């Protein structure tokens, strides 16, 4: 049985329906709404068991970042958020998935401040609104949920188990050969990223950046990504 990874959901308790829909996307078999919840994330490339905690934003202790694989903040009001983001800046170098989702339209000045704080704390900001918005950065509910799920499934879970793909299996047709190659390359990169993650806390900033750049360059080379510039 796989060891459990950890996802902490921090919220102002006004988005429980949204949270449940996100979890159903991650694991359609769940039925409980009572936390903690254990889900199984089963993707094309890996499987992981993830234990999910739901904590009120005013009760969350930022140092818990040290023991989790992913952090999802979901709020409709920004009270307590700025204070939490400031504290999370101390943990910006921890290699976990960090997302902040705001589910209401807020004052542009406050939004600018929150964007700056998220950048400083290495947190991805996702804006969701059920109302029409002219802002290209605001998702509708369905697209916002999909974006959150996409980011969470890209997490390097501590108990992640890569799936083995049998290249010689009869189920693969000849036209699938490119996909098989991609899977093999993906597995190789995943192992390198996992290895880098386990060692990064003992490396200097320059060494971490250099190793991360090497992996990005390999990703660009193997998957023929031509529209990315490395500074």
C-alpha cells in the first residue's frame, strides 16, 4: 500500500462546494465530505494516495509547509490572506505546489498587492468569478476548477509511483510510437526532477538554479518546445 502524500486546503469556509468539485475531479470515487479525506490520484503517468486536510485560514500555521506536498488556498474574501502570504514568503524555496485561488472580484489595488505577494512567495494565483469579467486573467468556474486540478496533478507527490508502459505490448499500434517515446522521456525527466527535489535543500541558490535550468533545457530539447526563452 502506498504511503500517503499531503495536500492542505486553506479556506475561509465559504467555498466548500467548490472544494468538493475539485476533489471529485481529482478522484471521482470519493463520496465523503468530512476531512481529512484520502483520495487516489490516478493519471496516465502516475498514481498517488493523497491525504487532504481542510484548515480555516485564520488557524493555518505556515510552518506546516514543511510537511506537505501541496498547498491550496481558496478564499472569497481577502481578510487574513495578505498576512498569510507574507508569512509564506519564508517558505518560498520549499519545492511544493502552492496555489492561491480567489473566488470573487476584488479591488484592483488590493489585487495588485496580492499578485506581488504571490510572486514573492512562489505561489500561483488563480482568479475565479461566476460574474462576467473583462479581465483575461479571470477564469469562469469550470475553467478555474480545471486549472486548479491541472496544477495539483503536476505535483511531485512524495509517494508518487510512475506507471510502467510496456513498449512491446500488442495494444500499441505503430502510429503510437511517438507517444511511447514521449512516455519514456517523461519517465526519465520525472526521475531527475524527483532526485533534484530530494537534494535541493542542501544546494546553494546558484546550484539549484543551474540544475533546474538543465532540466528545463532537456525538457525543451526532448519535447521540441520552441517558444520558451531561458534568461
